C-alpha cells in the first residue's frame, strides 16, 4: 500500500471511530430526554438530523 493509501485508510478508520462515538452520544441523549419527559420538545436542535454513519 502506498503512503497516500495508508494515510487514507487511517483517516477513514479514525472517521469511523468518531461516527461510532457520535452515535453513542446521540443515543444516550435520546434516552436521557425520553426518561426526563422532554423528548417531545420543539427546539431546532432536536429537529436537526445528522448524516448516517459510514458503511464500513
């Protein structure tokens, strides 16, 4: 593998880890909102959709 390809693979791996962490935080936030009863609020932050995780 060339240096460029190795760097790209490392960056994709790091990106995958970051998406996984983001998903965990998002799931934790949703659970906390459901438990506190504030999951049906109307703030813009709750309506913001994040991009789906990468498929690898």
